[in-house]
């Protein structure tokens, strides 16, 4: 959520982190397009191949809950940057921006991907705006408290009842996908969005808000701006966060793949607790990589994707819809898990190339241009971190 600043004021590391986050988001969201059982907990272990289960286990361990969180942290970070630069206009400009995201989110959710997060971001962002006077330390403590409360709610519900609470976790069974033809795909997606949209907001909203608070605190403390933390600090973060985080994440992934509601709910609670560890470890490791010679190449590839993160997020849904739903090839439930991953990687690489080519000719992406046009009411140059 960047302010309007000259291109030279951008932080390439932040843009590259956003591009990195888009990869993880894609490899999580793709299963909702490729496998019609994903919304109801994934394929039954007895009916899936060992290869498919292994890949789903790795995706759950390495990606689920981690990269959406990273993207949310960066959203909160950018919101704080915009607030500080906008001064007395912060409330007005941010409100316009959040209104645009809410409308775009509803359109995205109803037409392309029923799991849209933009409406949730708009609502959580409104709460962040309303509490913008919180001190950074208080904001971080509030982020920790919200995360712990959500995890406790999920874990206690799993342990006490063994069943999912419909107010917190989606338990929709047999969504109306796949469908034949564009009309059928639209009707199926809109119908599913109507059923689960409130659950996405209720479950993801508090977690997004917690990440926004944490990101805004990091911005207030000057993390990443004007420079990233030194390498010794980043190494310590990686060593402290990643090993324990990934081991616990593997445990929750195993629980999630069991397929029953109680295990799924317990896994969700553990994921809420563990994902911040893994996310922080990933971010620190990625920033370490950027300090190396190969990391310069990585930044050159990923930073354009991060600059166009909104356009790329929506484009991911459009491309996956063309591959897997009635909008295009209709390959849902027809590809093995390894092929699904390869499709995801191909889509990501195509977006990386397209982002760089687009930025050679234009100052920003189409949705970024529209967002800034709505926010500022006039043409602006592409924004900062």
C-alpha cells in the first residue's frame, strides 16, 4: 500500500519481497482452481496417490499461511509509509484507497476467485486506520495478542468439540465447481463466493489486521528503510525462526492431510501460531540472499513483480481460471499434483517476464494506475514502498 513517491525512493528489497510473496500465494491458491476437493479439506488420503499426498504435504508445510502473512505484513508496512507521507491527508487518501480495494475485491471474488482477500484487506485496513495513533510497541503487542487469541480459539474448539465452527472455519462441502463454459464457471464461482465470503472475512480478517499492526510497527521502527538489517541480525533470525517453525509446520500439515474436521481445525490453529515464525525466517533468509551476487539477479527478476503486485494478484486468478475452469481449458481435477505445481511455476515465470516488459514501457501496472488515480484523483508517478 504505497504512497506516491518518485521511483528513485522505492526500496528494491521491499518490491522483491512482494514478488517473492506472490510466488507462495500462487502455489497455495492454485489448488482451489485445480482440485475441487480443496475447499472441503483436500483429497481423501485413501483416494490419493503417494506422489500427490507428498506434494500437498510439502505445499502445506512450506507455503500455506506463510506467504499470505508476508504479503499482509508488507501491506501494513506500506500503509504506514503512506500515512506518514500523506500527513494531514492520510485519512482521506487511505479511505479512498481502501474503498477501491473493497470494490475490486468483491468483483474479483464474485467473478474469478471466491477466496479473494482484497475485501478482507479493505475492512481490516479500516480498523488499522481507525487506530493509527497506536504506538509501535502497542501495535506489535496487539498483533501478538490477536494471533494468539485466534490460535487459542481454533485449538480449543478442536480439542473440546473435534468439529469445525462454521463461524470461523469454512466447512462447505462439494462446491459447485468444476463447471462447463464461461457462464457455468461464473455462476459456480459466484455461488461459492456467496457461501464462503463471510467466513473468509471472519477468519482471515483478524489475522490480516494482526499482520497489518506488525508491519506498521516495523515501518515506524525503520526496518527496511533506509536499509535492511545487517547480515548478522538476519542470520540469527533465520536460525532462531526457521528450524523450529518448519518442524512444527510439518506437524500441522500432517494433521491437515488426515482430512477430518477435528484434525483440520487443530491444524489451522497450529498454523496460526507457527506461520509467523516461518514467515519471519523466510523474510530474513530472502533479505540475506539479496545481499549476495545471485541475490541481485533475484531482485532484478522479482522487484518488477512486486511493483505490480495488485495487477499480478488479479492476473493470477484470471490465468488459473483460464487453465482450470470453464473460462478456458477446464482442467480441474484432471492433472496430477506435480503437473499442478509446474503450471503454477509457469504462470509465475510468465508474470515475471510480463512485469519487466510492461515496466519498460509504462510507469506502473493497470490496476496500480487505477488505484492511485482513485486515491489521488489525478495521474501520479508510481509509488514507494
